[in-house]
């Protein structure tokens, strides 16, 4: 009796309990890893969802509207009796507002970045960098208010003929919105240029400005271009400023003083109305949404290409 | 031959250009802050007189003077609850997986590229996804639940990226020490990685939520631009089980939508309401972002590895 329990105790527990402990421990670990993996794959599912949904609804749209009309017609009159489905007016609106924004934001943002990286003292930088983040956090609908009720009236002082809804004001405001992004990313790129390169330049007798423009900026080109690309994709995807202040009229024009609508503003405009599931209006916002995603994807690819193309190895 | 005068002239010219550029640069740097000041000034000028207790206590109304932002404030709060409850576990979980668990293989690469790309997708596209998926396919309708989930998807990349940065800042000696005393991977994550990166994670969460609270476009896209003059059911009930989830299915409005609604009316009185709502919104996001930046600086200073 005593012996039997002794042998049993010797045979099983020590080894068994140790291995048993390890097995449950491994099981728990595996389980947690599996959950975390599933969570990560959920982000991929989001992308698949976006792409899948856009393609499926666009396919329905293009069953009813020919791709040729979509890409060549210069009218987008989905809200009227006689419907035309030409994406060109929306594309033109998007390009006009983005171009105005970039023409304003690129020079200002780059200059500010050069100043911040090469001229400003560490203390100034410590204050300015976080305030750029604060600026980037202002809600876009507030910028819409800014464009409609403050910038456009101010522009009308100089241009009395400017209509209350136009693309110039929103374009400028989008420019103001993306300056913090451009400044911040471009400054990071310039700061990461090694100090020796600046010292070499100073040793040759170059001034600060010459060093900044001829040594630092060329060395940081890849990062600066990435900053511009980030700015472009923000400008192209910006919605509320244009929806509030540009008039929501699809208008095939390259003149920024006229009212217009961008792809994003059109989506908002349609979504504001009654939007029955499966109607042509419902499908059209997915079709133009697909165009918008393709545009931003194109910019992302361009940005990636620019980063590798202009990369400087020190 | 070195001409001393020519060199002096050259130096002076260089200094002059430096000074001129410094002034231009300073101005360019200040433009953003200047504009923020003008914007705030304008909002205060137009809307400050509307900011009193009744503005916070009233529902939207056809009469501008009696309209308020009560339903919008409550709506924003409830939507943020859903957003936080979904985006935080998913964002932090994905970041922990990518930093601590993932092997270097094509699946990991796929996830990483995907997160980068998601961060660049315009917000309105998330609205389209939500319209097709949450509103119609899953039949959540134009509800608080749909809006909260939409914004959660939108800020997921923000939380993932900042959490990863915070985790990456933890030196590998911490990990090695934990493994050396026999910790499992999960024990390491639970007892060391998450607590040490909590500051950075919190910063990312606040910045993400600040972005979500001001976001308008995706919520309009799911079709939520309506005048809401009632509050959703309370999440707390008098009887067991004391919690109710009916509020998730309720129609709603949020702060930026309410502002957009007032802004798109032509009457000046409503635009004053828009300015007042905008002021509240700007102050809220400034406080949230400011808190995030302050937290980050505090943690950066305190932790010395």
C-alpha cells in the first residue's frame, strides 16, 4: 500500500506536473499570440473592405454608365433631370483647389522648415514644433468657417468681382492647413542631414543661407519631396473646407475664382440628400471615391519612388 | 591676389542675405500661428456672445437665439466612447503584435505596408466604407454605433503608429532581462512593455481621439446630417442589469456636424451659432492635443534608460 503509492508518486507527479505546467503556459501564450495576430489582420480586412466595396459598387455604376462617358464628358449633372456623368468637372475642381493650396503651402512650408532647421535656436524649435502639431489638430469644419466667412470676404477687398463661393479661398485655406505637415516633415528630413556636411560647408567659407540651400536641402531632397507628397494627398482628400466654401457646383473650369466642386465635396453633397441604397446617386459616390483612392494611391507610390530615387547615402 | 576689400564686401553681402532670409523664414514660420490667432479672434468676435449656459443646455432649434449644442455634446461623447472602446484595443493590440510577436515574413510586411497606406486614405473614404458596411450590410443604420466604428477605423493607424514608436523606444536589455528570469512573451508584454510605453500609447490615443472628435466628412457620408432634438436612451438604468445598450442604435448628431449644419444656413444668426460651436470645438481639440504633447514631454524627460 505504502509502496504502491510511493511508486505512483515517483512515476507520475514530478515529471508530469512540470510538463503539464509548461503545456498550459504554452497554450496560453499561443492563444494570446493568435488573438493579437487576428487583431493585426483586421487592419488588412479594413483595406480589403474599402477596396472591395469601392470596386463592387463602381461595377454596378459602370453597368449603367459607360466608362467613356465617365472619363470624357465635361458635365456632371447627377442632381438634374438630364443626367450626365463626366468626372472631369470634379477632377478639375480637385486639381484647382489642390494646386492653389500647394502654390501657397510649398514655398511657405519649405522656407519655414529651412528656417526652423538651420536658423532657429533650439528653444524656438522646442516651442514651434509642438505648436505645429496643435495647428494640424484643428477640425477641418472650422477651417471651412474660416474660408467661407473670413478669407473669402478678405479676398473680396482685393477682388470685388469674386463670388461668395469660389475655389480660391478654400484653396488658400487648405494651403494653411497643410503647411504644418509640410514644415514638420521637411524639417525632420533636414535635421537628419549629418552635422559634418554643414561643418564642411562652413569650413569652405559658405554662409548659413548658402549651406542651407546648396548642402542641406539637396541632401534632404528625398524627405522634402515626401513632405510635399504628404501635403498633396491631404489637399486632394480634404473635404469640409471645399464643401462649405466652394459652392458645391460641379464646374469644368481651371479658373480658381469660380465656384466649383471637388470629388470629396460631391460625395458630401450627395450624402446630404436622401440616398436610397442601390440608386445611381448611391453608386456614383463609390465610383468617384474609387477615383479619389486611385489618385491618393498614385501619390503614395510617387512618394515612395521619390524617397528611393533621391535618397542620399552618407 | 586677395583683395581684402572684396572679401569684406563678400562677407557683408553673405550676412545681409542671411539676415533677410531669417526674417522671411521667421515670417513663414509664424504664418500658421498668425492664422490660428486670426481664426480664433474671428470665432470669438462672431460667436463669443452666444456662449452662455443656455447654449450648452438647449437642443438645436429653428430659432437661432434659442438653439444650443446639448444633443451634439452628448452625441460626441457617446460616439467617442464607442470609438475609444474599439480603436484602443485593436490599435494597441496590432502594434504589440507587430513589435513583439511578428516574425519577419511576407505577412508582417503586408500588415505594415497596409497600416502605412491606411494612414494616407482620405477620411471621407472611411465614410464610404462605413456607408456600405455598417449602415447597409450590417444594418446598424445611421446610428451612434456606426459613427463610432467609422471613426475607430479612421484613427486606428494613428494609434498603431504611435504605439509602435513608444514600444520601439524600450531598449532590448529590458526584454533580455525578462526572458533571462523565465518570463514568457506575454508576461514580458504585460508587465514591462505596456507599462513602460504607456505614456507614448496614451499620447497616440489622445491625438487620435482629438482627430476623431473634429472629423465631419465620414459622419456626413453615413447620412447623419439631421436635426436631433432629443437625447439617446441613457446607458444607465434603474433596474438590473443597470446598463443598457439601446443608445448605440439611436440617431445622433455630433459637434462638427452641428456646426456644419448651422454654417450651411444663410442667416447670420445661425452663422453666429456656428462660430460659437466652432469655438467650443477648437478649444476641445486644442486642450486634447495640448495634453498629449505635454504628456509626451513629461514621459520623455522622466524616463532615462
